[in-house]
């Protein structure tokens, strides 16, 4: 059984209900939009975010969830899907999850409008049901994600990014939404404020581990998951590279920055950069940092009584750092 299926086992029925609610939450009176929604639903990903919401609620709610939990799970997946649609337009990506991206099939204008529609549905689903506490959580996450992406763009132009700035970027652009998933799950079952804050911190640390692992794929020994070297081609300053630059001599630092700035699409140069990063200890350092965030998340989780939902969250945490894509 695949790891995602094992994680999903304790909430199998709830995930089926979530999928029905998620589909209904996107439907409209526009035939074109409904065709695209059907396309999106039938090419679902691992659904990590709604699983986080449902498992958190189950763990803190003594195995019980409610309509607010399903609402929270749908909202986080709507926002996540919208960001993927917009990212594909920005990056001019033609593929998503081994199939054509939405913008490849319906062009950029329609893709942008669909992304906007999904964002608005996420917000409206909260306001129409008067769940303003959930709205506050997801709105904060959306702001953080936008700020993180803009900060990354600003720093990638100058190639001058410090390690603490890298952590700030990934905390905002990736970890903020996973933290929101856990917070919405906790809020939905009216958990104590301490538990809400604890699970927010758990989500942050899961998200940090997740993004650092994602950045490591760029330096993998073979092509698995996302294409090797894609972050270098896109001139993204990730932790392995930041570490290598910080430890490089003045001459090597100048070469690295020049190579990324002017030759980042040259396969031979990419190979040289990858080898330099690996030889500089950038991979080992990044793995150490990833595991520190993982251990922090694990220590938070272990403060709760053992049950099948905590076990599933622990399995998800292990999956985050061991996944192949």
C-alpha cells in the first residue's frame, strides 16, 4: 500500500465525503467552468492538506468531526488548487501531475480566471456559512503565501539571500498553508487555544520539512519527482546552494553567481553547480536542517495521546521527508 493510502486509512470515509463536498463547492452555472472543475477534480493530487485538516480535527475531537471540519478541508484545497493553477500560468508549465496543465488546454486567460474563481469560492464558503474564524485563518495564510513568493522573486534578482531569509520565504510560501490546515482542523472542533497554537506550530514544521525536501530534489543522483536542476534553471536560491555559496572562496563564489545569473539553462553548467554544491557539503547540511524541523514537529505530536489519528499524522511526517516526489 502506498504511503498516502496508509495515511488516509483512518479517515477513508471522511475523505470520500470531503471529495463530494469539494466538488460541490466549485460548481457554478457556467458550463465551461463546470467542465474545467470536472477536469480538476479528476486529476487530484495526494490531498495532503485536507488530510491534515481532517486528521487534526479527529485527533483533537476524540474521533468526531463536523460540517466545519469538512468546510475547512474544502477551503484549504480550493486555495491550494488556485495557487497551482496560477503558478502554472506564471511558470508557463505545460504539465501538472503527469497530464496537461489547465493553461495548456484552455490558455492563460481562462486559467487565471479559474484560479481567481477558486480563490473567491474558498472565501465565500466561509462567509456564506458565517465561519469567520476559519476565514481569518485562511486569509492570513493567503497573505503570507503572496508575501513569500514576492520576497523570493525580489531576492532571486540580486542572488543575495541569507539563510534566515530563505527560512522566512519557505515559511510563508509553503508552511503557512499547512499550518492553516492544522489550525482549521483544530478550530472546527472547538479545541483549546493551546491545542490550536500547538497544531499551527506542528503544521509550520511539517511545511518547512516539506519544502526543504522539495529543494533537495534539485540535487538528486537521478531524475525522480521534479526534473533535476529545475530550481537552478529558474534561478531559485535554495538552501543547498545558499550554504555552498556561504562556504565558497571569493573566486568560487564569483563563479557560482555568474554561472547562475548567465548560464542557468546550460545543462553542463547545471551539472557543475550541482557537483560543487554536493562537494561543499550543501546536501548534508540541508538534510540536517530538514530533520531538525521534522523532529520539532514530531515532539509536538508526541504530546498528544496515542491513537490512529496521531499515528497517521506521524506517518505523514515520515512520508514528507522520505518521499520520492
